[in-house]
């Protein structure tokens, strides 16, 4: 009887130890899986950290100085806003320049028309002057004096025309 109890007690303890061992093995396997997960996370974090370090190094290299870099980082948003305002100002300036160019083009066309009109007028006056000179070539000297006055008047008109052309 006592031996039987001792055997049953040992078997029970053995069973308890076996269950404890299985539980410990499961916990060890879980811990190993968790460790692998943690190691993978650490590796990923290290890679990300290395990437960030490279980005930071590139940023540092690109910056004229640390002060300029800090200033640039602090003002990135306001700089973007300033650039938007600048783009808007450029757009308005471009629009104004386009309108000015169109106005100047119209003015140029008007001046070219005016030049054509004045040139035609000058040509007509020149032809009249030539005709007048032709007619009066054989006149007496008293008529020549009158012709000279007419010529002076034509010269004056011609001079005024030249002034108008040069405006």
C-alpha cells in the first residue's frame, strides 16, 4: 500500500514536472519568437536610423552652415508661403507686362500710321514745291523775290514736318 502511494505520488510529480517543462518550453519558444521579432524591429529601426543619418548628413552637406540649416528648417513653411506670394506677384507682373506690351504695340502701330500719313504729306508738298519751282523758273526777278518767300515758307513747312517725324 505505502509503496503504491509513493509510486503514485512520484508519477503525479513526474506528470507535474512534465507539464511544467512543456509550459517552460512553450514560454521559451514564445520568448525566442518575441526575441526574433524584437531583433527584426531593432534591425528595421537601425536601418531607418541609418537612413535618417544619411538624410541628415546630406542635409548638413547641402547647407552652407548649421545656422542657415536651422533657420531654413524653422522658416520652411513661411518660405513656401512667400514663394506662393512671389509666384502670384510674378503672375500679376507678367499680366501687367503683357498688357503694357499690347498697349505699346498699339501705340507703335498708331505711330507707324502717323508716319505714313506725314510721309505722304511731305511727298505731296515736295511735288507741289517741284511744280511751283518749275512754273516759276522763268519768272522775272521781282517774281523771283516772291518765289523765294514762297520757297522759304515751304522750307519752314518742310522743317516743321521733319520735327513732327522725329517726335
